[in-house]
C-alpha cells in the first residue's frame, strides 16, 4: 500500500533587495541575497514540509526605472511555485527593493500574504495589492535608505481600503536588519505562521 504524502499548505517566495540603477549581474553571494538566506532557512526549519520556499534570483542588481528589471524574474518564480503547487496560497517576503517587488506581485490573486521588510515603496506601489491580501510592513525608525513614514502611509491607505494591513515600527532599527535580529526574524516566522492559519481556514471553508 502506497502512503500518500501530503503536499505543502503554503508556498513562500523570498525576494532580496537591490538598488535603484545598476546593470551589475545579480549574484547569490551579494549582501542583499546573503541577508535573506537566514530568513529562508529559518522558515524552512520551523515549518518543514508544511511550506515550500524559494528565494528569487534576478538577472541584474538594479530596478532601472521603467524597465523594472527584477519583475519578470520574480513573476516567473511566482509562476513556477504556483505551477508546482496548484491551489496552494503564496506568501511573499521582500526586503527593500524586494518589498517593492512584493507589492507589485500583490496584484496576483494567488498571493495571499505579503511581508515587506524596510520596503522601498515608490509611486504608491502598495496600491497594486489586491483587496483580499494580508499585508505586514516592518520598518526601522532609523532607516536612512528607505522611508519608514512612506511605509506607514502605505499601510494606512491599505487599511482604509479595508485590507488586513499592519505597520510594525522598529525603534532604532536600520535598513540592513542587522539590529534587533531576533525581532526581525521572529516577526517573519509569526507572519508565516499566520499565513498558514489563514490557509487552513480557507481550506476548511472551500473544502
């Protein structure tokens, strides 16, 4: 008798940061990628087979204006996760430029939960997020690279639209997330745990 192995309850896409303009090839060993590996590893370790997690790799390091260089690669990663695990909700976690990518991926109904870590939100990127998504944004109050006040404004606007949107400030926190490390990682694990609970409730309703 063959035992059936249950599939994952949640897919998680981790989105590293980058910079405004650069055509330097993206490397898995650059600081923005290295910064996210501990998040990817701790989520996989904490939730095991309940999640399938993938960390994106872009072609170049920069956003590059209207080219939005990382977006085709991030959307392809989302598509591959959705194809591999059909009907499984997708949570996205992005830092800095990755937070901008996460907001733009939020126009896809398959993305149910978004965690933006010190996001580089430009031109009201958050307005692309669909109404059923849950959004959590965490921003260090001492960040001088991206703007915590803009992040708080975006979350307030999403909440006013009726989304489940939460802003979490980190007193004294900087952009690289090298301070308050336990807090940043604990919040990411809590985010995934909540996303799994939402997936379970959704399954019980639709099932």
